[in-house]
């Protein structure tokens, strides 16, 4: 647990909270026990709770997106009071970690630029950094979409797995961005002015509106990406079906061409008298088994042809 003080504002930064650390925080700040339990839990849904002197916010953000793996998301809990902001993360939230290290570097000018003198100003800096990271992840997804577009129409490349992974990435990010948009609209409309310390910071609403605009653009891009990847999935299935049909057609033709020699070989393998065989007979009676077998085979073939024509399998 680390703390940065700037003017009258304190920023408490806590990674991977434990019960002992939360007890220390609760002794110095008016934190409800239920909120402490929410911070310790890793499966809380995004929400915002309002109290007389502070608000409690839970949000989710992507923690990392390496290669084509699904994005890991981590929980960010924040207590925002009149002169303090407590940020608690369950995992590696790199943009927030970098922002805290920058503010803790010792440069007063940089610290003022990011923290200001009110929790509303610092909250904007935190959310702005995290939403910018969402934009970077979105650009990676769009780049992966372009790669998949080239692979879908390449017969030599099998990309069903890549399409499924990208669909999972898009779905995961949409699950993060949808509640984020709702909560950000609530914060902008009800809480920004409450945590601004001076008239000079009343224009923070414009800055929060800019964040909301970025979130809306991310959500729109994710919706478009979702529709695009569904089209690629259907196209890939259709092309694979067409490729499978061509292979089956080739194998069917190959099998059909082998039927005559198979039939001839079957007759000569029977224990009956056939012209040209070693047991060739001399009278018509000797050829009766051959005539009977050929007649029954022809009759069965004719019945099958008529039945298939009735089903519409043959052209008229």
C-alpha cells in the first residue's frame, strides 16, 4: 500500500488487497464493511454505491492482451471522498500502475498535471489512462480482423480457431465496456461537481464527456467487429462446406468409375459358368445361373434408378 499527497489530496494505491491491508485502510478512512468484502472478492459486478461523504465504484478493465490470447480483465475498486481517492486492483492493471509511478516520480509539475487538487481531477486522469488503453486493445483487434479477412479466402489456411479466439476477445471486451459506459454516465451526471474543489475545475464535466465519447466509440467499434467476425465465420463455414463438397464429388466420381470393373470382377469371382472362364459350359442351361444373377442385378438397379428419379435426385 502506497500513498501520494498533492496539495490537499491523498491517493492511496493498493494492489492485490488482503484482509490485513483493508483493515489498515478502514482505520484511516470511513469505509463500510460490505465495501471491504467487495474489494476482497474477485467476482463482483461493476457498480456504484453513494454515501454522504464518499462514493464506492467497482469497474472492470483489461489487464493484458498478449498475442492472440483472450484479454484478462481485472477489477478496479475506488473510494472517492472529498480529499482522498483509494484505488484497489485485483491484478496487473498496467496503465494505472504506470500512472501512479509517474505521479510518484518526484516531479511536482507532473504530479499537478495528473492529480490536481481534487479527487474528481485525479479520477479523470485514471479513467482517461484506462480508456486510452481500451483504444489500444481495440486497434489490435481490428488488426487481427484484417489478418483473418485475408486468411478466410485462402484455401490453404485453416483459421477456425483464430476466428473463435477473436470472437471470444470481442465478447469479453463488450462485457467490460457496456457496464463501464453506464457507470461513467452516472458519474458524469451526478458526482463530478461533487468532488471538484474549485470553480476552475467545474469544466471537468467536459473532460468526462470526452471519456464517455471515447467509450461510446469503443463500443461502436466492438459492435461492428462483432458483426464482421460473424460474417467471416459464416463465410469460412460456407467455403469449407464448398471445399468438402468438391472433395466428396471427386471421390464419388472416382468410385463410380471403378464400379464396372468391380462388377465384372465380382461375376468372374462367382462359382458359376461365365464365358471366358475356366469352367465355361457349352449349353444354355449351364449359363442359367449367370442369366438369373444378371437379371436380378439389373432389376434391382432399375428399381433404384426409378426411385431416385421419383425423389428428384436425377434431372428429367
